[in-house]
């Protein structure tokens, strides 16, 4: 993926979800951990294969991917 050093997506890994390179940890999973109250430092401490830079890049990747999203409210 252009502009991201730690994020990759391959069709044969987690169904093509964006993951941290060299792991099977998805950007989605990192966001779920953050949403449930984990800090970047706690995530890095628990998962030694992750760096603070990789986790922060996952957050940035998610932010960039939402910029192109069109949200339509339905009731």
C-alpha cells in the first residue's frame, strides 16, 4: 500500500484485510483494542511483534480509509 511502511494486505492472509506486516494482526483488531480502552503502549507491551510506530500507522491508515467513505444515514 502506497505511503504505508507497516500496513499490507494480501488476499491469502485474513481474507485481504489490512494487517501489520509480518503479523496476522489486522488494523481492525488494533482499532477494536483501542475502542475497548487499551492504549498504544499497552498493545505494544502485550504483542511484542508490534512497534508503537506500526500501531500508530494502523490508526492513520484507518483514518485515511474513512476519508473516502460516503456515509448515508438511513432510518
